[in-house]
């Protein structure tokens, strides 16, 4: 994986971005020794201290070593606030800095993709691709696989208060389940995580490291792709390579014999298309980017999960707040991790989850809780000194839509990321209803011994109007942007069901940006499934 001094040879495939999707693709495509694969990553290697330690999440986001450190536009739905919008900039991409929760979503999500004009993407068709990459700790069965590379394990730490929360959720009508990934995810359970023996397993570790010895696979880090090279053909235009800057190298262009594959994520992929002249004509004209192909949907249709971080003080128990605020507590946590790979340092920040319907009009769960045995005002700030928990709740299928638009033709400049959270009446209603639902759980009998007191937003806030305002004050991203290069065949579709860019030959997009609608859960496993299925499509084209 050293930086090559000469790249004069032509590669068959160039994959842009070594994130959740890119690492898997590099593995699958280079399995054929007759094709040469080049994987380019703008970030550095993943040998940073905090990446393998699960709780290190708190130190890798908002850190330029590992994060692009984007900021969203001030959002009216968030009462004018803008958010730090973390995206991994390192081998493994977001899988190196994410919260490791393994969640597929619901069959209805994929059936909806198929019904939107994407044959082959219904749940029964995608299930084998979830299973293929999976190494499930409890072994294979009808929905799980154990022959893949991606390890899925159980949590390694218990909190009394979370056990009580599970009982309280059950008393409120949300049953205990063992595994969220068997059906429509209704119920409450501990999240399963992408860890191996208590250590984060990013997609570099899972898919790339085991095959990096392959002579037909070249991986270059600190290689920032600046533009796609497009050439005129009889039929139209074809992507034939990339312009890029590689740290310490004079190489500035590389060609691809077969395909260029864009896996730069939901922010990077539309930005790179736009600076290359593929996107909404008016936007490109505004920034003097010569138009190569008008595709109005590039950067549109941005969707994300907004979590409303309600916080409750608790009594008569220990939460992470006390442990992190005491020297002895910190030392104990460090020792437990070093000796047993257990304890709070193995923690994904959210350990416990629940899925339910905010009202009966939804056929399947439309809200998800991430319950944390800790509280803090903002990511990056210290934990509160008092014991508290954060049962944050999000709308799984928001109807608000935003966009990613370039603000300059230069890839070094961040694009405009506008979410428009809570901008529809439906999203506002779900926000208010889900906050009331959280209060019902918190006042159930099982939590009574812990005397919960609502710290944020505060129990005096009751009307719809005030709850929606509070959702805007407390709401923050769960870092699930998708949809900015959506798959389909309508005017705003960017790729077809084979993930080929409409109107441009030799160019596919394979990452979270192709989701037409957001999945009803966390987005890493669906992105890995997308890459697995797309790899299969590409390999079939070779024959
Ligand atoms: C803080 C955080 C927590 C999250 N928690 C969870 C969770 O617990 N569970 C879950 O399911 N999902 C979670 N997610 C979301 C999930 O990780 C993402 O949906 C998924 O990783 C997206 O994968 P991707 O391949 O589309 O993009 P990425 O993984 O972002 O990969 C894109 C890669 O492309 C590189 N790149 C971008 N532009 C260029 C360029 N011009 N040249 C070269 N390289 C480029 C980037 O550096 C990056 O490595 C979280 C995300 C974050 C940020």
C-alpha cells in the first residue's frame, strides 16, 4: 500500500473513495487476477490510535485527521443552527469513525426501491447480499450468513439503567427482541455491532487488509480526486479516468480501461460529479463549470435521520457520566479494556435501541430510539457531572429533503450542505409524537426506582408548537446522509438500477448516495449490501 512513484499503466477499474462501499468493491473486483484495480482514498491510513477503540468515536469526529469536518447550512428547522457534519476521511471512510451499529432496515425499504422503478432491489433480491458479506457471531441461518468478512458481535458492557429502560419499553408496548435484523425491526434490543473481540472492525480491516497482497490491487491513500475525465464517443460521453492530487507524487491523471466507480459517499460523490460538469445546468453555470451533461438530480434528494436528544437525570444508579468524571472510574475503564476487551471503552455510544410506530397510520415502525447511558450538551463537550441517560429518538422515514451543491469549481472547497430538517408538517408531527412517546417510556413503572427527571427539553414543554421548537433545539444528525445520486428512472434519477450514471458511459456510483429513499435504520449495512450487489453486477458484465 505504499505510494507508487509511477502509475503509467492503465487500470481496468478506478474506485474513488475507500469507505464502506469502496473497500468491499476493491476486494470483490480484484478477486479476478485478470483485472487491475486501483482504489484511491483522499484520507490517510487508518493507523490512528482512536480508530480501533470503539469509544474512540468521540475523538475521531470533528478531527481533521479522520473527518472531512463539514458544516451544514444554518437550518430554519433547527432554529437557525448549523451542525458539524462528520464524514470519514481515512481508509475505511465512515466505517472508521461510525458508531458500529449493524442494522439493515426493513423489507419495506427495499420493496419501495423496487417499486420506484429499480428491478432487482426488492428485499428478497438483496437479502443474499446482506448475508454474503456477513460473519455473524451466532452462525448462519435463514437471514444471517457466517462465511463473509464483516464481523457482527454483541455488546460487551451492561448498565442496570438500560435493563430497566428495556423493561419500561416493554411495559409501553415495545417487546424485547433478540435481533433487530430478522424482520421489520419492531421491538427493543441491544444493538449488534461491527466489532471483532471488542475492537472496531472497519471495512478496511474486513475487506481490504486480507487481500492487499494481490498484485492486481493498488491502494493509494492521500490521493484526492479533483475531477472525472470525460471523452466524447459516438454515443455521447464516456468516463475514461481521473484528475487527482497524490501527496508526494507528480502523477496528476490516471486512466481506466473499463470503468470509473465513484464511491466517495453522499457528499463527495455529488460534489465530484458537479465539479466535473455533470449536474444541474444552472448550478454549474453559476460556478463557471463547463456543462458535460445536465442531470438535475445530482446533489438533490438529500435525506438524513434527525435524532432528538431528550435527556433525563436519574438517581440510585451509575451511568457513564459518573465513571467518566472520576479518575478512578477512568482508570478502571482503561484497565478493563486492556485486560478483557470489555467495559465502557468497547461501547458504541448508543447501546440500546428500540423501534415502534409513532401512530397507527404507519404500517411498520417509523421511529427509532438510540439509548445512551450518558448525557452531554454537544458532541465534543464533556459528559454532565450528574447521572443521566439520553433516549434520543428519530423519524426513520423523514419527508424533508435537502441538497448538496458546490460553492466553487474546486474540490478543496466544501460544498453547501442544506438539510431542511423538520420542514414538512409530517416530520414536525412525528417529532412531537415521538417526544411524547419517549416520555411515556420514561414514566413507566420499571424506571420508577431511578426517579427520572426530564432535563432536556423539560416537562413544562407540552404543546405541539413548543415540542417542535424543542426538537429544533435538541435535534442533531445521526450522520446518515443518503439519496444525493438516487437510483431510478425519473427526471431526478442519477443512476439506473445497475448503478450506471444516466447519459455517461463507463461511470457507476456505488455508495450511500444511490438510495432513492432512506432505510428505516442505520445506513452502514445497507451501503455494504449495495456494494456487494453492485460488485456482482460488474463481474457479470465482464463475462
Ligand atoms: C459519526 C458517524 C456515525 C455513524 N454511525 C453509524 C452506525 O452506528 N451504524 C450505521 O449503520 N451507520 C452509521 N453511520 C453511517 C454509515 O457509516 C455511512 O452511511 C456509510 O459509512 C456510508 O458509506 P459510503 O461508502 O457511502 O461513504 P464513506 O464511508 O463516507 O466513504 C467515502 C470515502 O470516499 C473518500 N473520498 C471522498 N471524496 C473523495 C475524493 N474526491 N477523492 C478520493 N477520496 C474521496 C472519503 O474520504 C471516504 O473514505 C455513521 C456515520 C458517521 C459519520
